[in-house]
C-alpha cells in the first residue's frame, strides 16, 4: 500500500478546534478566516495542515452537493461555512464542509465535480470519485 501525502485542489472556513486533540495552536498572525475561497479549496486544507505540524491527521474539504457518501473515524475537528460558488457570481451561497480526522475513512464525490468541489490531504488512495483514507 502506497501512502500519499499531497493536496488535491479545491475553500476556506472558520476553524473551531478543541484543545488536547494533538493539533497545535495557530500562530497569532495566522488567525483563521471565516472567508471561503470557493475557487481554491486547497487553501483551506493548507490552513488546517498548519494546526497539525506532525502530520498525524487526514483532512477532507468539500462543497455540500459534491458529497455522495462518506465516513470518517476519529474526527478531531470539523466545520462548515457558506460561500458563493466559484465562477458563479449570481448563484446563492453554497455550504462548504471540512473535517480533520485521525482514523481511516472514505469520501465519494457525487457528479463530475472537478477539484472545485473537493480537496483532501493525508494518507489516501483514489479510485475515480472515491477516496479511501488510511490511518497516518
């Protein structure tokens, strides 16, 4: 089994993490923004990676309509926020979600989606629209 650590592109959200979960506190100058860049979900993944300097957690970020099926073991942080979808200036705001977890899990993207609808990091294998995460 090959372990992969890389970001697959895709938004940003406010972070609410619980103390004592193995994630470091952010630097004062790197405060978490409630603004979401729906064109670059990888920016949210990078922000969340900043809370985990030892790379012990998987991260998944997605647009609400892109979720077909999912399960995440050992969730240590999660959140959601609304943003206007990328390149849809007149659309109503969409819901975006994120989860940081330390166990195995999976996410199935619904539709063709592309990378504007999801981004992820950690130890994973991808088969089409399905990403399977392993414990890091």
